[in-house]
C-alpha cells in the first residue's frame, strides 16, 4: 500500500473550501466516503479485430485503489464510476491488520447499478463495514474492448498506415469507460501504471516519469495528485522528435476530436495544426496554460468548467500578447471567437441556460453535451473584467500567481475563487465591487446572455478593417473588379484570411456567381491546406450551394475528425439543398467508423435526429 505522505500543500492547514460540500451529479460514486490515496493500473494491450470475440482488441488487467475511509460511521461499500463496456470479473479486498505487513487480498462480491447513458455504478461490498480512518486496498480485475473511453484505430486510420493505434480521452466523463474510478474532478490522486504492449509498440501516459521494464512493458508514475479525467494513455508505433525541453506533445491521428487536450506532461494535439504557419502556437499556449488553470486548480464539477477554460483563455492571451505584441493573432481570433459566441447566443437564444457561466448540471445529462463557447469566451471576459477592476496588470498577474498557489492540487468552485479575490484586494471588497449594479458577480455567474463587459479589442481594428472592406466588395451584386484587384491578399496571415472568410460567411449567400469567382480569384483560399481555412471555405461553399466544390467538404471530413470542424459542416449540409443533405448522409456513412464515439452521436443527431 502507498505510504501516508504529507499533503502537497506542505501539510499546512488550508482554507475550508465551498467545494468540500459540492455535489457532482455526473458521478455515480460515493467519493466523499473515502480518500483515494493512489491508483495503480496493470494493463496488457492487445490489438486484434474489433470485439467481441476471442482475440479481439482490448486492455485487460487490474486496477488497484488505495483508500482511506472518511465516514465517521464507517462504510459498507465502495461505489465507483464504471461503464457497461468494462467487464469486471473479480474484486478483492486487502485490509490493514495489526502486525501484518502485507495482509492477503480476499475475494469480495460486487454488482453494477444503472446510472445514466454515459456510465454505471460499480459497487464493491465489504463483508464487514470498514471503520473511520481505516486503510484498505481494492483490487479489480477487468477488461475493456470497444467503448467510448478507449479509442481503437485500424492501421489505415493512422499517419503511418502500418500499425494500429489506441488512445484514451478522459474529459469530461469518459475515463469511467477506461478504468473504474471516482470519475469526478472533485477528487485528485496520484497514479502509477504498468502497460504491456505487443512487439514494436510504444506506450505513453500523462505521467511525470516513465521507464521501460523489459522489452514490452512501460512503467509510469504521476507523482502529483490529478483528477481522473487527466489520466491518459496512447499506444502505437510512435516516433519522437526533440523540439524543446520539458514539455511533451503527442500528435494524434486525424480523427482526434479536439484541437488539443491538456493531459499533464503530455498534451495531445490534432495533426491539423501542422499547417506550416503559426496556427500551432495558440493551441500549444492554451494547453500549457492549463498546467496552472485546470490541472493544478481544477473545477470541482463540470458546471464550473469556466474556471478551467475561462482562466486558460485569459492566460493564453496574456502570454500571446507578451510574445507577439498587442496586435497578436489572438486578438483576431478573440474577435472572431466573440463573433461566434454572439452567433451562438443568437441561435440558441440569449436566455438559454447554457449561456450562463455557471451551468446547472442536471442528473442524466452528459456534461460533454453542454459543451460550447460560453465558458471560454464569457469566462475570458469575466476574468478580464476582474483585471479591469484591479486596474493594474502587474498586480493582477501577481494575484493569478497567488490564486494558483492558494488552490493548487485542489478542486474549487467559483465562490472559492471570488472569496479569495476579495480577500486579496480588500479595497475592492470595501468598495463592494461584487454588487456594482449591472456587473454583480452573481449576474456574471448565473444570468445567461452576453457578457456585461468586454475587454478593449480596438487595437486590432485597424488591421481587421481591410478584411472587412474586401468582404463588403464581394457581397455586391455587380462586382467591382478594379477595387477587388487593388487589394493584395497574398501578404495576409492565416488569421486575417480567417477573419475575411468569417465576414464572407456572415454575408452569405452572396449574389449568384460571386463565390465561384471568389474561389477562382483566391486559390490560396479555395485550395488551402490549413484546416481553419478549409472549414470556412466548406461552410461558404455549402451556404452558397456552390456544388462544384462540394467534393472539398467531403475530402476534409474524410481527412480529419475534429468535433469543432465536423459538427458545423454537418449542420451546414443538413441546412442546405437536397444535394448537400445527400452529401451529409453519404459522408457520415463512410466516415462514422473513424470518428470518436461522442462525435458520431452528435453527427447522428444532426443527420437523423431521434424522433424524426
Ligand atoms: N480541455 C479542452 C478540450 C476538451 C474540452 C475536451 C471539453 C473534452 C471536453 C482543451 O483545452 C481545449 O479547450 N481545446 C481547444 C483549444 C483551443 C481553445 C485553443 C480545442 O480543442 O479547440
Ligand atoms: Zn482548454
């Protein structure tokens, strides 16, 4: 069993947290009844055909949880998050016995209980109740093949096309389909793992150290406590390249559903970022920023997701400004993302509860289904507003450092953060900045709709103007060819082109024929390899029913499976002509097998909504 170590806070008493009482309706577990001291995974990976059946692909082995009972009255069972795709075949219990160094593990009974469509409870019954403060170890033997937590790819779905690949994506609630656990961001613990792979494969994990144990085994240790969703594994025919010290990136296969995922010590990124321009930098800065906001200080439940993403957007843009100056690409991206948020709010209705910073998590609703821009951009605006109240960038930067120091290795609610903010700035507290009419902290958190404060983005205006004016020219019934030709777009950076295309899309459908001419005039746009440009060109093509270029949409959707690219294009196809709708159905039929299971479900909803 893991030995009792002082808490990472250095053993000093830490402030009582609002989050200590918070519920997580997305977890089926009794995580408040135990302290999870350590998790060890001992898994063997086998690549075979998709299951079920003998020899099919899967991970099998054991999960070992070191626990301490926290119930003053004792506990009669351990309830963990699990998923129907985990086949648990045995459970054993090792209990501390006075005088016995390594007491034997005894088989115990277990059963599952339905919870929601995204998980179930795995209950391990104790023959005798464990008492308060008692240490115990629970050993679970299990196997996982197909399922939403472990993503298996055939060789042809990888870059090398020779060997299969497997990866896990835990956020938000998918790791319960990888190993049985307390699948809540409220709980943090250290883990280790021993992973056995077939000949010629390499395993990597989100861990602080790793070593090879024999030709086919990899041993990992994460020596800082992290939440379940940050445990990640990938196995494949991996090659490595030295690009810089101390920070590992894993370029994922094209079907990886996100731009980036902040798995500690090993950020996962989409290969779409290898565009040859600077588009990689922002995402990497974003994921590195999560090291502090999200990974050290974590939202205690998914309703407070903005604490992860809003702070990270703020840190990302602070860093970009320092690195690239005030006219940094992020300023454009920020404008265009705010435009998107605006559109999102217009489409979903400002009053939509998802347009609140703090989302009320409903039992039975998968937190991933509520994913949208609000926690990112409204979160960014709120943090910017709090910086604006302070009025001095250095002071606010120092506050952010103090905030991370105060809450590192813990999971918090917005109230914990806001209490700390007001304590740190007593003069603001005295001024009651929390209840300034129209800008009440409570309003920021709990009222849906457009943020009451936006940071000043005017420095970027002058550079964005030309893109806006050019878009205006292309929206005319009679094209002013002279004026159009006078604007040279070849020196424009990708983000300026992106902004231009966003404006074109806003004005679409354009008068007949204009999009065809636009595509011919700017082959660098209509034949772009950059994914952000391909997405937007696809959206424009569909909005204008420019069928000549439909094949580009299809090709793009075959080439990658990022959720943020895939869903808007299917929305556009299904909102388009008969031909566009047919394209959607055909494309989905032939790509579904390579997409992440969440993305498959979302596309399904768009292409053939349930109940239609
Ligand atoms: N943690 C998120 C990705 C995520 C969110 C996965 C929710 C699962 C559930 C990651 O840090 C992220 O925000 N990625 C962005 C990058 C962008 C904002 C620079 C992405 O993938 O687009
Ligand atoms: Zn993020």
